[in-house]
C-alpha cells in the first residue's frame, strides 16, 4: 500500500479489499492527507485479528510522531508494527523479496517527499516440457537451464538453451510520484516504466499557484511521462476546485495521449498495458 490518508479504511470497505493482506505500507511524505489514516487502520487490523507484522516504510520522523500514539491507543495490538526508515534525499532500495524490488527517490515538494518505483525482478526462462523428454534432461539440470545454461546430452551433443526454453515475460514496473513540483530530475528514476502515477493538482490556469505550492499541473505531469517514455500515465491528487477533472485529462492528453484519470476503485492492469504496447 502507498500512503494512507484519512479515508483509506472507507475505500478498502467499498472495494472489498482485505486489510490483512497488506504487509507493507510506503509513506511518501508527512502531510496529513498521506498519513492521517495510519493509526485507525493499524487499530482496525488488530480488531480483525491480525497477527503478522506490519512494516511501515517512511522517513525516520514518522516513528517519532506515531510511537506515542501507538503506545496509548494500540498498546494491546496482537501484532507488531515495524518502522523501516529511509533517507528521503536519495535513491535507495527500500524493500525486496523473491520477485519484487521497491526503490524510493526524491521529489520536489514543500516537505521532504519521495516517489516509489516498483519493479519486478527478471524471471527465469521457461523450459519446454517436450524438450525434457526428447533429450532426456535430468531433473538436476533443469534449474541451470532455466538460468540460461546450455545442455550436453548423453551423446556429447551441445543443445543450445534457446532450443530448450522460451523467453519469460518482461518484468513489469510501476512508479508513483506524489506530491511534487515539475522536476525533470525524476525522469532518470522512472524511465520506461509500464505505468506512471503522477500528481496533477492544477490545470494550466493555475500554473503559477502550482509553482508556489510545489505541485504539478496536468500538462506538466504529461510532459514528464512523455520525456520518460512511460507506457501509460495516470493522473490524480486533483485540487478540490475542479468539479470536473475532464479538463485536466484533456490538458494532459495534449502532451501524452495515453493518459487516464485516477478515480476511487479504478483498476489498471499493468500486464495488459505491456501486451497492448506490443
């Protein structure tokens, strides 16, 4: 989960998602609309019987702010809350498991803020079952072949890996950038991602206000997407003054046609985006 605003629990209930499937929460910055929902969600998870640890990745100050509240309101939690700190001023690997890496990178905002890059690790090649039988490949050889090794059969013939395997699907990637002013420095961190979420607080009519408040316009978000060569752009974090976000969508599409609006409950299939791009 990325960020946890005040209405997060309500959105979880409306979408039917399971609170207790969350293992890690990544907090981009310490403004209330991105972290005020944490205490309530932590408490609710306890009431629902959670026992697995919950890891919260954020700048070090979050633990200092939240620990007294946890000690007072959530002292009997049946699970452990772990705070994992990162430096908001530099790119860093903040999470890793068998199939995924998550990096943070600095954004440009009124307080220290970071974006997150979620990137799948390269997958092993797929071995062709018929080739196992045809060449009599022993089970012990299969892991090396999946890693790209050739195979020498019983007669001493070298069977190239490309005949034995199929290439895996390309790793998927997603980048999240909120809140931030227009900043081309982030392009190096998000270049070529399949899906980019970028804040688009204002329209062209309020570009000066965007600069003062260190937010982005929809057109600026689209320019970042264009220069980074991403697959698709999703814009969000709209100012409440826009009762119809279609104007923001049109301004973004003028620079990057493959742009969509982020709406509550809307889903984007990153794998499908990759297939469509082919």
